């Protein structure tokens, strides 16, 4: 699909969102949830207590009938939804921990995951901080294109608005997702998975009593939520499974990180940490890296040489190809018996 067609579909959705915002006096994101439900419900505007009014219903239904998202690829539908979420971020000043993972970073996570999984073409996947679902659906679409099959995809989030968006996005993209409205620190109802991914929120977890049993909790005061989530995710990995996380580049430079390192060493193998291209971030302090760990068991072992380094700029094709060769060689040396 051309960029013009993606933009046309975005404009149509955006027009319905504007109508619903004014008619129902709701936020941009809530109007997107409403219009998505309408699209999935036979492209018909839902009316409750006389709202939207007859004129707005007629206009909405006319726009819905013009739309044909079901004829688009899953990835193109995701790109349309991404434009909606980008506008919502600007319009509603969504807090950083709720903002969607940018496409470029999502593609790089998918790229690393494909290398790690290698010949294992079928596996289960859990996003423990699914948010609006952009990272998860980016990975599902990319890996499907490259002939991988996700046997089961789970997502967990404690924000009901973000989870609703993730669910509707998955339905519009015709993806099979099982989503759960939970605090990811609590005991989860999901089954263990072969892979856990997460764009980890950064900050403190405010409920100290809930994490008293966590090995990565702080000795005093609030604990780092991203440390707790790494520990929690290991509990929901199958033996030998991979955890692939977006983390602050300075993750292990804090005093609190000592407990995290001890926990990882006792329960998993720290197999790699790759710094994402600096030009993807507004400042050095906001830069992120891809952390790769592998849970103990199922013949997993510590690699001889931990994969450390920087992703080259994606604009430098030669450097990126050299990086791919280095990564392929590392995979062959350390995981050639999979």
C-alpha cells in the first residue's frame, strides 16, 4: 500500500474521531475506541441515550461505508492506527511510560528476536507491558512476514484504556491476542511463554508491601519497577526461554542494579545488551538498549562472549550489514545446537 492510501485511511478514521469527540464530549483516545468498536460492529455507529444525534450518525455511517480496512494487510492497518496514536500523544500529552514504542525500535527488537529464535519457527510470546500494543503487533507482523509462527501471543497491562486500544488494534489487524487487565507485578493468569518482551516503564513502584517477596526490591523505600518486571517476567518464561527488553542504556550503572544482576545470575544468563542508535533519541539520558537474557534450563548455557555493542545508524547500510554479519556469527557460535 502507498503512503497516500495509509494517510487517506487515517484521515477517515480521524474524521470520525473528531465527530465523536464533539458529539459525546470525550477524549481523542476514547473516541478512537468508540469508532474502532463501530468499525468492528458492522460499520455502524452505536447510539446510547440519543447520542450521537441522527445527523452525526448519518455522517459517521457514510464514512464507515467508504472505509475498507479489511482489505489492507495487518501491517498497513497497524500503520494507520500508529498515526492515530501519534496524534493522540501530541493532543492529550500522554505520559512517557504510556507512549507507544516507535516503529524503528520495534523492527530492531523483531530483528534481534528472529536471530535468537533461528530455526524455531513456532513459539509463544508474552508482552508483560503491552500498553497500546504497538511493539507486540509490530513484532507479530514482522515475524509473520518472515515465516515465523507465534503459537500464542499474550499481553498484560494495568491501564484499561491502553489495553482496550491494544485489543481493538489486534482485532482490526486480524491478530489473535489474549490480553489481560492486570498489574504485571501481581500473580499473572497467563501461561509461561518461550519469549517475553517488554518496553519497560521507568520509575518507582509505589506499593512496597506488594513486592516484599521480590529479590530485586529495594532495601529501603520504593523499588525500581523495571527491575521488578524483569524478575517477574523470568517467572513466566519456559526453561531456556528468552527475555528481550527495552531498558535504559545505563541500566546497570546504578547502585540498585546490584540486586538485579545477582538475580539474573541466579536465574538466567545475561546473553547480550545492544545499545540502540543514538540518533533515535532526543538526549543521551533517554537512550535505550536491548537487553537479552535466557532463563536457566532446557540445555541453555552462558555464551562464551556476551554480545555487547552499539547498533549502527540505519542510514549507514554498509555498517549495518557488517553488524548483521557479526550478529549471525555470534548466533552460530553460541546457539548452533538449537
